[in-house]
C-alpha cells in the first residue's frame, strides 16, 4: 500500500528510538504543546459558540432597531444558528475524510471569521443572514470535529475530562460576549453591535495559530489513508515514554478501525425500526440527552433575555450588559462546581431532577412577572433569569455532555 512503511524502514527505527530508555528526542515544549492543543482547540471552539450567542443576545435589540427588522425576522435570525449548525454537523464527516482533521479545523476557523465579519458589516437582513449561515455551519462543523479529534489524539484516561470542559467553555464565551457590550458602551448603538461582532474574529485567529504551530494530524486519519510513516512519527511525539511502543499503538488503532468498519454495516432502518435492546438504550439515551437540554427553553430564554430586561425597565445598555454578564458569570461558576462536586456524588439522575425543578420555578417567576405587566418588576425579572441560569448550570447544561460521553 502506498505510504506504508516496511518493518525495516528508517522511519520505524526512528519511532523505536523515540521510546527507548534514555532517549530525549521529544522536547518538553513539544510534548506540552501536543498535550494541551486538544484542550485549547476544544475551549476555543466552544467559546466561539458562547461568544456569538452572548453577542447576539446583547445586541439583538440594537440590530433590530438599526436594520428595522420585524419581530418575525428577529426570531428567524436568532433561531437560524441551530438550523445551520445542523447542516455543518452533517457536512463535517465529508470534510474530515477528504481533508483531514487539520483541514476541517482550518475550514471551521475561517468560517468563524467570515461569519462574524459579514454580520459586522451587514447593511440589510439578507447579508446578516448570510453571515449567520456561514457562522452556524462553521459552529456545527466545529462541534462535530472537536470530540472526534480529542478521542483520536488524547490518552483514554483523560478524554472524558477534556470533553467535560465543553459547557464551561460555552459559558466563558458567553461572559466574554457580554463583556464586549461594556467595552463598547460609549459607542453609538448603530455601530456598537458591529464592533461586538467584529471582536468575534479574535478567537478564531487564535485557533488558526494553534492549528498552524502546534496541532498534529490525527494518527488515526493518517493510518486510515495509508500514511503509516507520518502516523508513527506523531505517535512517537504524543507518547515519548518507555511504556508506549508506537508500533503497538498503531496496530491497536488499526484493529479499532476494523471493528468500527464492521459495526458500520448496521443500517438506519435497523437502528430505528428493529434495534437490539443495547442499541435501543444507547440511541434513546443520546437523543433524549440532546433534546432535553433544549426543550427546557434555554435558547429562547437566553436569546431574548435582553427583551425581558428592557420590558421591565432596564433600558440602559450598560446595565443590561452588566446584569447579563453577572448572571452568566454565576451560571459558569455553578456549572464548574456542579461538574466537580455533584455529578459524581449525587449521580446524573438526581442532579437532572434538581435542575428541572429549579428551572420550572424560575419560569413560573418570569411568567408571573410578565402577567402582571402593569407593575412588572426589574428585580423579579432579574431574579427569574438568574435562577433559571443557575439551575440550568447545575444539571441540564453539563449533564448532556457527560451523558453522551
């Protein structure tokens, strides 16, 4: 097979030398870059999602006034990100197989930059939606490739830990998005939201630097394409210690690919119509975990929280940004504490019930406050939003990622 290295090749001998006792062929800096690149890329990708959602939430009222959008257009604009992300997730597999993991990350990062900049310069609704579409497809592609790359490049004992940072990274991005509203507070509203979207290109630029300077191609992808020599070199860099033999690792990867290829013979009709009990449980768990996170209304409450504040007397842009930033900072803190302290000790089921119960109470507070619109209270509205985000961060946010993993 082209690119396959014979057992006596110099490249394979080099790989063996890299794992032999007393050899220091891999520098500490090189190994550190390889070790933290997956976490950095994951954090950047999910932070871009959070940042864009934060900017959209805070600036949607300014966008509506500047471009004279109807309520229906605003609703379509805010909801379209998830729709386009579905398209991006569906196309990620083709890009991965054709251009590799690095190529997919390059395309995703460039899409992030283009999507944000097009929205920043948009003069009409059509251009705004074009930027939204590019950004949504890129986000969907990034969310699909991140867990795959982590599973292929990281040691098995830290994969779950790395993926558990997903919800935390989204919240950090949300806080940064809200902070951009404070940074451009003194800028006229018809220009401020453009600057806010423009700053969204910073994290993707960081991603491009990481991909160019530090990111290795997935050894699994290289072995799949018959590029064994390159795969051995990268495995030797990833596992430079004596107990890891790159030839054994490469053979294990090939065996795993063979098993997965055999499992891929299962058809969608089998999975949906006549699955075995084991496959049915896995399918139901994955689908329900994803749906349950959205069905509690996180997208609607988050996207239109600035309208809630505006309708209850918080009309100043500074206080809107500060209030929402404080709410999402609290949500981030609760998400971290819940992931560390509650999920393992209480179990996912109990934490989910606690989270759903709190969300119900928060939604009832918001509904009651909206019902008494003649005397609606900014404090009550803020309390409802805060409780909602706190209880979402307790369970429904991190549990989805942990269940799927």
